[in-house]
């Protein structure tokens, strides 16, 4: 008997989720995708499909699509996105935003008990090279801690992300998150993946922007290309569209003047 067969399907009315719906639980949620597309192409997705059936049986699905991206509403532009080389512009911005008489240091910062090299930092501002923050062993937890500790994050030399996808390969292992489709699964749980060389750094960059945006932390960066050309051809185009939208809003007085929101997460 398989692991899946030993447990009740989550659409079974005797399961906790089934009992909650039977008891009249009110459930409200938003999503970027309809229920049938949740966890699309995910590892062993068949185990998740009963949950999709449960949502379709008990919820009224409302499509809220519109032509307006409200992050792109009329905003007062204040540049935070520079085409590199732009260390001079970022350095000037760093000095303007640094607290008076606050001592600067180039010592690495400890995030999640791991040291990360910095260009410089002080009590409220921190400045990284892109490779140190997004092209290494980093996770969402690193970015959550970073956003909770600093008000202004500077990032130099963001490269063009994505790129031409590589040939299909087979992999097995622990699922590393369902950002992006770009892969198929076999009945044995192996994954046939198609990805671009810069998709892994892009995935981390997406996560970094999400955490900074959610906690209203300012991001100032220099990049190889304008924002509309920063990502192309890879398997994360759908996800990066939201990142473009958020980065656009972050280039505004309205966003940059907000106080940081310090989230408490377990």
C-alpha cells in the first residue's frame, strides 16, 4: 500500500478539512491562479489534487481579472533603479538615507547564522552585490530576516535574468518550491525540468523583492538592463511579471515614504 493510500483523501468528509466545510466554515482566499492550476506541474501533484476537488466542491470561484494593475496607478516617480555602473548614485543615496553620525562598516552581516559579505552597512541601510545575496545558498527565511532588520537595501550589478532554456533533464529530491512551472513529473516522482541558467538567481531575486515589498522596505538597485528587459525567455516569466509590477511601485514617493511593516512570523 502506498503512502498516499494509507491516508484519507482530503476531500473525504471525515478528514479535518472535510469536517470544517461540513460544519459551515467560511473560507475566503485570493490566488493568482484558479484552483485547477494550483501547484501546477508540482512534484507528485496527484496527492494534492483532492484538495483542489474540495475547493471546487465547496467554494464559489470568482474571477477578478481586470485590465488595471493598481500598482501602476498614477504615482509620484522617485528613482531607485539605475543602469550600472551606478555605484556613485547608489553611494550618494546610501549617504542621504543613513542616520546622522551612524557608523558605517564593511564587516559581513550575519543572517540566519550565516555571514554574507556586504559593500557597507549601518544600523538602517545595507548594501550587497547581487551575487552575494541571490546567487548562493539563500532562502526566503534569509530575506525575511533581512527585511525585518533594515529599512533600506541596496543591490549592485543585477544581471539579465532568465535566458534561453536548457534541455530536459531528470531529477529527484526534495521539492524546492513551486515558483515557476517549466517542469513535468513522471509517475515515479522524477522531474523533467527545463530551465534557464539564470533562473535560480531569478527565483531568489523574486523572493527577495516579495519580502522587501511585504515589509515595506526600500530597495535601491543597479541593473544591466532596464526593468522591462531584466527577465526574458526563462520559465519564470509569469512570476517575474509580478516582480516588475512591485519594482515599479517601489520607484515612487508613495512607496518609499511608508514606514516599514515589521511582521511577526512563526
